[in-house]
């Protein structure tokens, strides 16, 4: 019987598999439970014969003697459970089994054990017990085909198997399943996408009514645009209106750096500490042991730990989303008085989270740092470390991605991470336009490991090291690589900050794409998206989107004129070469 996938019944599937591949192995069973590694193959034809045997036996032996609307099977944990789908687990207490039997009005039990079940009829008075055929009978008998003439359309809304809840929170409850329930799995991404009780319950309610579609369609379009606009408005509505003043400033000497203990943050701290013109660095981190973490981070990355002994570095435990950044009023006043630049690098890199998960700490924290700039004596320049994730939905037919805030006509990014950065960019733009905050948005591209000879440490849990490990095990890498080393990017950021001594402050916001323009194509095998997915499951969603974005030659290119003009290091940036790849693999 040839029927479209998704519109077939189990008896039809068993029969068609037996016809198409009769000698194909369906299962392996032990010849003797006491002798390991002696397996007997069972073919698809034998499975079909066993199903036919049970169907004839059931009709001739059971049907005439009891109500067979709901029938239970209980027996040893062997392959007969596949042949006759069970509603009951034999390890349950007698009372639990009886409860389930009564709950589904079942008075017919097929028993696969060697001895009769104890207490069965006592707990369920009308219960009739039938001895189920043995494995030898099922697989060695020769019976004619049992015709199953019901169609999918006739059976799609009928219960065909009754499962049960785990019972961890109370009595076991029956769960009726029908052929129309074709998808038993749940995409874990749903939990991240609908990260509040309200949004998740709303989605589940719509799913029960059949009002949602598979895939990423629900992530796109007007709803996401409206959500991002709403969040942006929430954090910009009360921005004070300040007359723009063109201010000439020297290179900053007192800098706030957020997120110094991370990968890029550690290299930023390194180059800032080495710069003689910088007199004070306020390192704002959430953890109370940030200084100790910084020592380990420097050590792992083979950065000079002695730099941390410099009196110019001060580590402060903060809550960026809190009042006065979680600092004492006196320390906050000190920042207002001295700070002339803010490098906002702290951001959780998690491609599974929704944009709502970034609101409390990251998006609100961006606004709080802008508040500090607005009130600061020196009109502190905000350098926001953004990401090319904000541009992931750019249509390459529009040309290169500009060094500018993207217009509303561009679809929002797919991932919550990119969406959160997009919101923060727009908040920075609003603060610059309305409140005169000097802002430079640095869109950082794909960040690679350090490019120093010693190599240093690269966190293996980050997305690209995971991809490198996958490449090593598979013997191949993605077709186009356009990464820039962390230490190189940090030096470029320092040079852009120092441009303040030669230029006016950025009002409105200036955007710089820190993306290596020198892509390098590799000739190793370029595997399919599916192949990549199997090897890196924890970042499956991100890799799928990365594969799609690089699936053809029309991947968007970035304008980098501003980056080249501001940074000599970036201007001379070359492609990642094979020696660096070998260094990372060795790490």
C-alpha cells in the first residue's frame, strides 16, 4: 500500500517495510539472557508475521469473550512490547496498575509472564487475563496476512495507544494518543523563544488549536519588529533633550571597561593597561571575585599577570541595571567626575536566549551607562561593543552592509542575541541624538583566537572553538573563513578610542564595522548543514543559521572604510592563515 508519509497507520507501515526489505534487520535479541553477545537477528518479514499472528490470535481467542475496546498488555521486558504497544509498565505497584486499568475502563489483560499476575482480579474484579503468545510462537509461526482495511482518515482521530504520566507528582494518569498526533517531540528552542510563563502558555494554547507553524516563521515579521520597537521605546522615552555641542577632546585618560574578565574583555584590558596615556581604568564586573577571575583569565591567555598590579586598574563589583550601577553613591560620583570614556563590552553570548532574557541586565545596563555619560562632567564617550549579529537578516541585493544604524525596513535578526544588540544600538543612537551623548558603535565580526605565536587560551565552550573541534574530528571546515583575532580586535578598539585626540566627538552616533574584509576560502570538504549539526548539538540552532547564511556566494559584505581610517592595525589586517588554524587545533 503506497500512502504518503504522515498519513499511514502502523499495520500498513509494518507491511510495506516487509515488502520493500523483507530480509532487513528489524531488531537483535539475545539468544540466551545468560550468554552475552550471542544475538539473533529478527527481520522485517518476521515482524510482519508476528503482527499477523497476534491479530489472528486476538480475533479467534479474545474478541468473543470480553470487551476489547481497551486492552492492556503486561509481560517481561522483551520485544513483544513492540509487537503489542503497552499502556502499563510492569514495575508499577499493584495499586498503580489497578488505578490505570480502572481509569481507562480496561477489563482485558494480555499477560506475557510465565505465571499468572498476582492480585489482578482482586483489584479489578471484572478483569479477564489471557496468556499472550511466546516469542517462539510469534516468530516461528506461519500465518496468512491479516487484512487491515481501515484508512488513515477513518482512524486519525481514534485513540490507538494509551500512555501514562510518570507519576512523580501523584497518581499515574492515562494519556490518549491518536494517529493524528504525528510529532511527539518538542523543539528545546521553544523554551528559549517563549521564555516567560505568559508567552509559553500562549504558544502552547495556540499549538493545541493548530494555530502555529513549524520552523522560524513565528520569529519573523511584524511581531518581532513591534517587540523590538517597544523595548527600545521603553528605554528611550525619558531621555533628556540636550542641545548638541561639538566638543574637541583629547584622547581619554580615565576609562570604564565592562566585562573585562571575558575573552575579548581580557585583551581589551591588556592593551588599555599598556597604553601610557590612560591613567585610570575602572573595571566593572558582576562577580565579587572579578580580580581573581582576571588573574586566571590573563594566565590562561598568556597575558602578563603583573599588569594587574598597576594602580591604574580598579575592579568594582557592579549591577549595571541597578541604581548608580550598583555602586556606592560616593564611587558613582567619582565616575561622574573623572570618566571620559566608557567601553561597554559586557554581554552574555548565548544564541539560544530570547531578546526578553537580555532586558534586565544588558539592555537596561546600556541605558544606565548612557545615563552616566549624560550626567558626567566630561561628557564621557560611549563605545558600545556590538555585533554583526545585528545585521544577520540583511539582504545582499541591497549592497554592502553600511557603517550606520540599519533602517527599519531591514528585517530583525533571527536570534535573541542579535535582537538585543540591535535594540542597544538604537538606544545608543537615541541617546546621542536627543541627549548629546558621544557614541561609537563597534560592530565586531567573527572573533577568532589570539594571533600571537604563543597562542594563549581560547575558551572551548565558545561557538568557534566548538566549531574548530568539530572541524578536527570531521577533517573539514566551513568553506569561507573571515575571522579576526581577539588580541588584534582589542588593539583596533584602542586605536579607535585614541582617535578622540584628532577628531570631534561622535554626535549623532558613529558606527564602525570591525569585520575582517579579507575572507579566506579553504579547499577542505564543505559538508552539508545536516553533517555539521550532528557534530555540534549544543549550538545546533546557531550552526544551522550560520550554514544558511554562508550557503551561497551572495553572503553580504561589510563596508569597513571607517574602521580602516581609524585603525592602522585593522587597515593592515590579513586573512587567517593555516598556521593559526594549526595553533588553535593544538590548543
